C-alpha cells in the first residue's frame, strides 16, 4: 500500500513538473519571437535614422520577420501560461482585441513590404506605422517591469 501511495505521489509530482516546463517553453518561445520583432524594428530604425545605409534586403527581412511572427504570436498564449512573463492578464480577458492588434501589425508589415520603401524617409514612415502598433499593444497587454 505504501508503494502505491509513493508511486502516485511521484507521478503527480512529475506531471506537475512537466506542466511547469511546458509553460516555461511557451513563455520562452513568445519572448524569443518578440526579441526577433524588436531586432527587426531596430534594424529598420537604424536605416531610418541614417545610422546605417539603406538596404532593401535588410528591410525585406525585417518586415517578413515581423509579419511572420505576429501572425503566429497570439497562439503562444495558452491559458495557464501567465506566470513568469511580462504578459498582462488582460490578454486572456480580451483575446479578440489582442489577436486583432497582432494581426494589424502583421497586416501593416505586409502592406509596407508590398510597397517596399525605397529610401530612408520611406523606412522612417514605415517605422512610425509599425511602432504605433507596437506601442498600442504593449500599453494594454504588457506588464511594466
């Protein structure tokens, strides 16, 4: 009887540990996606400010990364993954709005990519559009450190 109790307790602890690891993996994945978006935005900002020369390939890569990541981003917030992240509980309360904001950023990145900026001024305008989307979402759905 003791062995059965120990076995059940051990199994329960293992399942709990597995759930924590799975949650951490989801949080890590979405944080990695956001870091890629931030790096892409920074690359564009450097061109817009004149710190780097205009580079069509860099712009295309940045916009593609932003679009791709934002299309998949809302799916990285399963219920139960709130802990140990900067994600606001508002994400789970207003999932439709959260998805709409991510989709707007992806859509705007696609639109900018389709009309591809041809100089630093065009990149600066693109950064302004994308930055407004980022700020809107972060203001509502990201916890302040």
